[in-house]
């Protein structure tokens, strides 16, 4: 790897080739392969999120043939056992009922479920029973398995659609901004850019300018007031007076005012922004009285109030202005009702499923005829012994000896392929179809009710804006200082001793700063390490080991005298 650029190009080429191969996979049943064209799309849509190239939950990856056969932490090499359906952990998991804790893909009542369908299951079963060959073709499959594979080819599986509301902004049509006004803002150091492609709507960011941007500079916003939808004035010198200019941006939907000098009076101006959806007031001097102005903003969805004078009571009062108490009570009632309906529906169908399952077992063990009339034992090819019989799927199967009969009875599915042209009895086929249909109806019925429940839960979550007050550190600090106060009463300390109690200088620093700094250092070190190894790699582990040893020494040398103290200072609060 002395020429990393070539390596990167090769990697990109391989990635593109892989994507292209999947994109142009054969869909003609005559040419399609069972694994590549039927099973892989199912795994990709329903399993790769947890067991793919980017994630290996339970140490299991399914995105390559090698990793599929290798298995995972729990299943080991039994994830796929060629010819044995019951021993294949993968088939076991994907065939479980939806409400089973071990079912894959897992079920979440807050999200749409995307289970493996009955048609997809039939293909998995046929593929495993036939030896799990990666070269097997769809045309090699027989009967129901082939029909199921053709159905999957015609109806490719899709990834589940999340119930999460899309964050893609709905942008209004606005005229192009005045070029001169925009140029003036950019010369002042503001970042000015379109929010999205093919739109005149603007995002303005003055946080980079900091204290150089104040009330006087805010007057320049008038030239682009019609186009500005997102505005970031964090850490600037903007005051209540300057917010009068901000209020002229009538289409504003996002406003950052964190760590500015605005007060309750300024929020009266903010309340004029009728389209506002997001407001950040972190580190400002606003209080309960000020945020009461925001009750007018009926489109407000999220507001940050960390390190402000706003109390829980004030936040609750604000939220109440956006919430219809009767409507919320009805939603809560609907939620409880739908949860009960899901459980009741599932319990009612369990009796039906149990009855149909018993009918299937009876049809399986009730012999109708010898079909076909095998001249030789299907397992060994030896002469038949009429007394060595088994009943399988309503048909009598004759063997040459007890050994063959015992093998078949122990695991019929493993030997079914040896029964050429075998067809279940009509009674068994009908009973099996009824059971599959009933299970599908249960899944559909539960999913229908779960869909309604998800809708109600989403409505409940969106009833009123999200108000973030941050951590509740004051309560913990009071508990810690109480003993000190008692001691002070008993034996007053000199004035100098009281200074540490007023501590920390870090109180003026942002809470996230310490972890952000540490994270940045870690990422920078990792990046430099990767680049260095890429250039000095000689085909062995030597360069990496040497570099890691050097970095360990350097890291310890920095941490103890410098970073350790810095970190303690930053998170002392």
C-alpha cells in the first residue's frame, strides 16, 4: 500500500461494481438464481440494518456468502445448516410469530413491522432443504417454492418506512435576494447560502462573526428579510433592540439566539414571527414572564431553554397553550383502547390457530394412499419392506428397513428431496393452506391495529412543542452544600475559605465543551494514524504496532500533565 490513491480507486471501483451487480440482477425466472436474486434482496431489505456491512449485531453479518455461512456469536455455524431446516437458526428466527421476543426482524410497536412474508419463507425453506447452493436457479425449484420465488421476483421486498416525521423542510417560494444586500452581509463575515437546491430561501449564520455583529449590523438583514428562513445569531452582540430588525424576517422558521444578551422584552419581538418552528434561547436571561410571549407562535415545535431563568412551571404553562386538554385525553383513551384491541385480537386468533394446527397434524398423520408407489427405498435404493412404513403429509412412505424409517421419521424435511415427484395429500394441502391463511390474517390484523396505534402515539408526541430545559444540576448542588452550611454555623471560616464555595470558573463554559474537545482530539489522532499507516505500510503488522506504541506514550505524556487538568476543569461543574 505504498500507493494509497490506487488502493482507494480500486476500493471505489469494487464498491461500484457491487452496487451495479445488485442493481442489474436478473429478474427472469429462467435466469435468476435463488440466492442472488431472491434471498439477497430479502436479507438486504429486512436484515442488513442490524447484520450488514455497517453493523454486526450479535457478531453476525449476512451481507456476504462467507459471513452468512460463518454465523454469529450465538448461533455459531448453525445459522445455515444445509439440508436441515430445523437446525438452521436463520430460518428459525424469521419464521417465529411476530410477538415472539426472538423473531427477526424484531417487532417494535412504535414502528411499522417488516417481517419475512410467507412466500419469502417458502423460498428460504426450499433453498436450505435443497442444500443451500449459491448456484441454484429459480427454475430448479418445484411447485409452491417456485411460485413463491417468482412472486418475490415480481414483488421485490422493500425496507420498512419509519413512522418518524420527515425533517425535510417545506420551503415557500420566495423571489431571489438582492445581490447587493447579500454581498454586504457576506463582506461582514456572515455565511449566506441557500437552504436547499433550487430555492431562493436563505440560511444566514452570524455566529462566526461573534461580537462584531450587533444591533447596528442587524439593520442589514432588511435587504434579505423576505428570503431568510433560517437565522443563526448565536454568540453575537444582538440585544432586544436588534430583535426588532429580526422580526421583519416574516418567513423565519429557525432562530438561534443562544448566548446572547436578549431578555424577556426581546421575546415580544420574537413573538411576531408567526412561522417560527425552532427557537434556541440557551444561555440567555429570559424567564417565565418572557416565554409567555411565545404562546402566540402556534407553529413552534422545538425550543431550547438551557441555563435560562425559565422554570418547569413556566415551561409547562407554555406548553399548555399549544395543547387541547380534551384532545389529548381522547388520544390517551384511543391509545389504551387500541393496545387492548391488539391483545384481544391476538388472544382470540390464538384459539383458531391452535385448532387449525391440530387439523394439520391430523392430516399429516392420516394416510390416504401410497403415492408414488416407489419400487425401491427412497433413501438407499434397496428393496422395500412393506412392514416398514411411515406416514408423511398424508401419504404412506415405504422403506427398506427400520434404520431408514428411523432417519426419515427423525427429520422428514431433510430427506423430502429424495421423494421424487412427491405431493402431499389433498387433506394435508388444504389444512396447511388454511393454517397459513389464518396466520397471515393474524399478522395483517395485528399490523392494522398497530398502525392505528402508531398514529395515535405520534399525535401524542407532537401535541405541543418540545421544550428542553437541560439538566437539573441545581438540586444536586444544594444537597452537597447543605453540610458545609451547617459546619459554617458551628465554626465560621475565614472569608478566604469561602471562595472555593463560589467556584467554578468553568461555570461560564458550555457543558458540552469537555466531551467535544476530547472527541475532537480522539478523531484527529485516529485520522492521522490511518493516514500515516497508509503511507508506511509494508505488508506486515509492524508499522501499525510501532505507531500504536508511540501514540500510547505520547498520549499518556499529554494526558497527565495537561489534558487531565483541563478536562477536570471543564467538567468540574
